[in-house]
C-alpha cells in the first residue's frame, strides 16, 4: 500500500486549486495536526459515545456496544482510507460533492452535495442539542434545576451563537481550539477511565463487559438487535469529511487532509474502545443506570461511583468536549456552504459565498450554519420524534456522501488519477468493501429500532433520507441544471471576482 508519495511543495497548494478551476480565497493557516484535529473533534467519542450510551445499554448491551465498536471502527477506517485517496486528488472545501462532480458529472455532484450539506447541518443540531441536554443534567445536579424542553432549546441557541462567534474570528482560532480539543478528549478519556477504575469497590467482570447481552428493544431476534445496536458506533463515526472541507485552508493539503482523515478515525477507534470498556466495567446497577432520573446514563454511573462532586466534574469534561465538537462541525459546515454556493447550488448563493477581507472567513456561511440547525430543532418543542426525524439526516446524509465519490472513482477505473496520497493497488479491494459497507450501514440506519412501532418510536431516518433525495431532485430540475456550475472560467463559480465583506 502506497500511503503517501512525495508531498507537493508548500507553495503549490494554490496551483493545485487553480488546476481544478478554483480561485484560492481562504486563509491557508492550518497544518497537518490542525487538519487531523478538526476531524477528531467532530467525531468526538466523548459526544457520540456518551450521548448514545443509554441507547447501547438497551440495544444489545455491553457485548454489542464493544463488538460493534470494533467492527464499525474497522469498516469506517476502510471508508476513510478510500475517501482519503480521493481527497488527495481533489483537496477542496467542497469535499465529497466536488469529488463526485469531477468523477461522475453534475447530477452526482448535486445529489452528493445536498446529502452532505443536510448531514452536516443535522450533525450540528444533534451535537449542540446533545450538549444542551448534558448541561441540563449538570444543572440538575448542581442547582436542582429540572430541565425542560424550552430551557434546553434556549441553552441550545446560546451554544450555537457561541460557536458562530468563535468561527467568525477566523481559521487560526478554530485551529487552536481544535488542537486543544484533541488533548482535552484524550485526557478526558484517561481521567474518566482512570477515575472509574480506581474509585469503585467493585467492578463488572471482563466476561460481563465483553459478553453480556441485553435486549430491551421489543424485538426477539438477537441478530437484528446486534444490527440496530451497532448504531452507537455508526452514528459516532461520522464527520471525518471535515478534513476535506478545510483543505483549502490547509498547507500541503494533498497529503495533510488524507492523513487527517485516517489518523482521526484510527485514534478515535482506539480511544473510544477504552472509554466504552471503562464505562461498562464501572456500572453498579444496570437497570438503575438505564432508567436514571437524570436522563443521562453516564451521569448515573458517575454518581454511583464518585458521588455528586465527582459526577459533576466528569460531566463538565464531557460537556466541554461536546462544545469543542460542535464548534468544529460549524467550521466544516460553513466551508461546505461556502463551496456549494461558489458552485451556485444554494438559493442566495451570492450571499453565502462572500468572504471577509479581514479574516478571510466565509462570514455569511457561518451564520447560516448556526441558524438552520436552530430551526431544525424547533419541532422538539412539540415532539421529540419530529426532532429525531430531522437530525437523523446526520448519518443517513453523511455516510452515503462518503461512499459516492469512492464508488465513482472505482467506476472510473484506470482513468482515475490519484493524488500523492494513494492506496495504490489496494484501492480497488478496499474501495469495494468500503462501498458495500456504506450501502449496508445506510440500510441499518433506517431499520426500526424498537417495538411496538408507534409515532414516537418510529425511526424516521429512512423518511428523512427519502426527503433529502427528493429535495435534491426537485432543486435540480427547478434550478440546478440551469444555475449549477462546479467551476467556471477564471477559477471561480462566478462570472465576477469573488465578493469580499468586512
């Protein structure tokens, strides 16, 4: 396997963009570690692993939680490696949609772009709303304040605003925060696992952690429960396309961005396994943890093992990690909005592609990236199921968007020209397995997750995927086929020079 050929000279990044028909507009101030850090921050095992921990306890228990983490992590690494190969050839802020267009044509690019964009916006909604939920659990412990849907939504709005303001300061601050996030998450895992290993008088046996199966789904088939239980890992391992979306702000992007993807998945896979195993071993009362009054099963584990003071401290560790995660996702989404607007794909594209002359940041795109998730979350005021239906597009939008460019590169065969980071002769076998996995996991995301199936328990992921594809088709026939341009003469998807604000 050829992991990386000779990297292009540092000054050649803009030349590569020019060859792809893109005018360099963003500030190139991110290095290889910063590129890795944004994907690692978005995957955020302390967000996905903690937010869906209760789901895992019900849907298969420890055996499925750890077993699926190993399998899904490995398959995700194969997808990440295949995607990294294509990113090396097309290191642009557009990410998957740009690759899909170059490899398959405008319709592929348009559809991939809408899936990826809606997935990113759904991810922001899910991450920051999850952070608001954990803040509510902390407030209940600290001040005995019972969180409500309204207060959670208010906190959610404040978190979005904070992330918008931080991103407006420019990519240099975003890079610093993401770098801190890496060490915060790794140290956080060490602190949580260490505290849970040393504090309790008793631990669950290795046999329990590795083999205990628990089924509270209402379904009787163990195989089916294992499939839907794998969603804890499946939902967590999303967002590593962030390395591609900031490629135009990364030095030596053709090698730095692919490495960022692969390293982010690998480190998350290892650290996440340690975190889940440590949490499961520390469970004192399985049923009490599942049905905790806090609404957050990890908080109950912290309470049982460390008491109120220790629980609050560890909750703060998780909350800060979630805030880092949401901030990184806003950065990735805003770059996707900017790039997609550069291709005239979004209504009002002239506004969303504007770049600040001072920070060289796509300011309007940042605002859109925080406003849309807030609107998506409003249905939570009336129905948790409605909110779940909208945020489900996170995974069912993003995972297919990763697989499409890989599939198109495989379809292109010998006509595909890889970049300096390449899988070489392993591209086809790894890519075939990766595409097959994307198809299977997308179907699994859409399966019913509990029985009996009601309006509240119904899994709306399939519906949201169908609506996303319908939206892509309708927007294509109404305006896309006339307005959409991947690039245009002059190095930009516009007939005039790029507008600058500020």
